[in-house]
C-alpha cells in the first residue's frame, strides 16, 4: 500500500529556505565589503557580533527635516569616531563621490 503526500507545500518550503539562505549570504557579503572598503583598521577582522554591536545597534536617532534625513549620533557613543570615519570612507567611494 502506498501513501499519497500533498506536494503543494513542498516547493513553498524549498523557496522559503532558498530565500532565507540568500538573505543570509547577502548580509555576510555586505559585511565583508563594509569591512574591506569602509571600516577603520581595528574592525578589519571583527566578528559579525562585534560589527552588529558597534554599528547596527548604535544609539542614534533618525530625524526628518525639510533639508533631508539626518542621523543624530551621541558623541558619548563608544564607537563614535569609527562610525564617523566609516561614513567618510563610504562617501569617498567612487559611486558616492
């Protein structure tokens, strides 16, 4: 006796896993490019957790003004100088110049 499985959900699961792995891979590649092109020397070999703590969990406020969007970053932030230096390096990249 054979069993019948509904295969309509199988492709959705594969597509979901495929998408999640691509998003994860893209994040990892973006992290490596950021370390290579923009970050100060002290962050060249930083692990993803340190990168997250230093740059993505920054105590900042995004403010929308008539002149544009501003990121307000506290000067007491531990990685303030590295953050400012990284933004300056990103702005010096040929695409953003």
